C-alpha cells in the first residue's frame, strides 16, 4: 500500500472518484471469437460425473489444514492476450488441473480494481490502469461454468486467487474472514494456495470464496432473495436510492428485478423517527449478527469497509460489502468483502483508507471533511441513519466486544492460527522468493507477522 501512496499523491481526488465508480466492475465477457469457447484449439474435457471435483463439496477446497496447488494451462496466445492488458479483465479459455484431475474449458482472467494493478502494469497513468503485466503475480478469477453453465468444481462456479501484493503479512484476507465467521457473521471462506501457470510456479495466493448465488444457497436457509453488491439502502443525503442503482447492484435474480424489499427497507429507514430506530433494527435485521459484524470490523480496523464513507463532493458512500435479503423472514444481512486493507490502520494509519473518528462518533456537523496525509474527504459513518441506529445498542456492543476479545480474538487464539498458517505457507513463501525477484522476502514477511501480532494486542486493550 505504501507504493500506492506515492503514486496517488499527485491526484488524490481523482483517485477517490475512480475508487467509487470503477472499483467494482460487472462480470466481463469472454474474449470475442467466432468460437468464443475454443478460439485456440483447447479441447473440452468430457466428464462422467465420478471425478472428485464432481462428487465432493467445497469444504475440501477450503480445508484449513491443506495447502492446495492449482495448475493452470493457458494457450500461449491466450496468455499473451491476458498479459498484454490485464485491466481489460476479459476471459480466455484454459484448463485447470487439480490433484491429477483436469477440467476444461474454463474461463481465466486477471481481476482487480485500481489498487490491484498499481505498479504491476506498464502504463504511466495509474488512475487508468493499462499496459502489459510487469509483476509476477496478479489476482485471477476462474469461471468454471464458462463453456458449460452447469459445470461446477467442488460445487463452485468461480474461483478467486488474490495476489496479496499489497499485504506483506499474507494473512489479512484469511484472518479477517476467519474472525468474522467465528463470531457468527456470514462471510466468505478463505485459505492459502499455490498457483502454477503453464508449468511455472507463480507464487502463494489467497483463495477467497466468491459471493454469488451459490454462496447464498450455502449460507441461508432461504436462498430466493436478492443479493446486492455495494449499494447502501439510502444515499448520503438520507434519501432512498434511485431504482436503477438497486437494480444495477443485483448479483442474483437480475432477470426479475424485484427490488421491493430493499426499497421498503430504505423507506423504513427514512420514515422512522429517531426514537424508534432501535425497533427498526430489530425488525429488519438480527441485532446479534449486525453488532457482531460491527465489533469484528472495528477491532480489525477494516477501514476500507462500510464505516468509511468516501466523498466526491457531497456524494459520499461506503465500500466493500454485500447485502442479502431473506424474503421469507424479511431480514437484511450485511456481508463483509475485500479485507486486503484490514489491520493495517492499527499502528500506522493509511493515508487513503484510515477513518478519522470512531464508528459511533460524528464530526463536522455531518458534512464532508478532509482527513489524513492526503487530506481526502470523508464523512462520519454515524451520520448515516442506519449506522446511527446500530450505535444505540451500546450494551450489546460491549457484550460482543468482550466475547470477541476473550475468545477468538484473544492473543492465544489469534497467535495459534497465525503460527499454524505461517508454518503451512513457509515453504511456498521461500519457493516464491527463490524463483521470482519481486516476491516477498521471508525476512520481511516474518517481521510483518510480528507487527501484526503487536497491532492486535493494541486493539485488545
């Protein structure tokens, strides 16, 4: 992230504007071709349904006691197409080999927002990523059902490999989601893995579960509701969002476009008197769940999440989350996403993502204000009426906080998982540095792990 700081100094406001509008793109299409699923002669592998990836479930992929290796085969012409401009984020066809079993044709592309490509593309304009790939690792996404909509890999339709280029601890995704899930918050699963591309070891990646319709089926008893990506129920002026914004944020049921529950939720927030907001939360959400979410989010300093309201003029909005609406019990569920910047603001505030005040505090009469080394504008999260309603649960917050600190967030518990995972990925980290000059050094990695442990101790006090 420190490399990013040096780059964005020249145009911070443009950075925030682009962060708002381009960090979360829609699913791109495959590389155009007369035969888009097989433009370079790769043969589709016909399966008979007895393969492990056809019969076993996703728990195997996210087994915390295994360091899996995934091997990608990408025709050279396709790989050149990807490397020529990774920011296109267009799929090409390829093959996945896993524990001796092959699956093809699958879609393969690079993924990432502005920050994901910083210092890794040859283009000179960081605000508009372009140019050839110049880093060994970039985050990647595999679309298993690329050529066959019914094809799955251990029950999964997509795999996401995060490069962790901006995470010298190599632990943020995995640890953050682990803590959320241990506190009962529905969140993606994550683990580490090795990735081999065309026979060459690329390095260590974070395998992060994709949030999609399948994720909904695995985590909610009722899976017919809408999944939304990064849309807050009301805007920063306290008004209901434009219908098209809700529709454009749909990740499931896009063909139906029934957004009535989200609109009703937003309308209830707008219309509820301040003295009945606690009742609104208990009606529309599960207080134990959302306050557990708040506790974890704040103690890991996930300052690039729902409590950081980035501003572009008077237009302010939070970042990195999903909503799922259960249309049977009419409850709204908040799901965390993209934790690669979590933890880093504990000791040394990041000049882009750091939040100025506590989650339950208000600054500058709820108008946007400048903060941090780059004097970027933000707005206090508690100025939002829904978040303000969460602040009314003071006793529950303190109860959940103590449960977290004495339990899964305790020094003993966290250090045990960090030490176990560090041992698990040590050889893969060493191997990456031996093969690639731009890989993370073992000495720095070990130092950053200790810094992380020290930072977490600060948050327990």
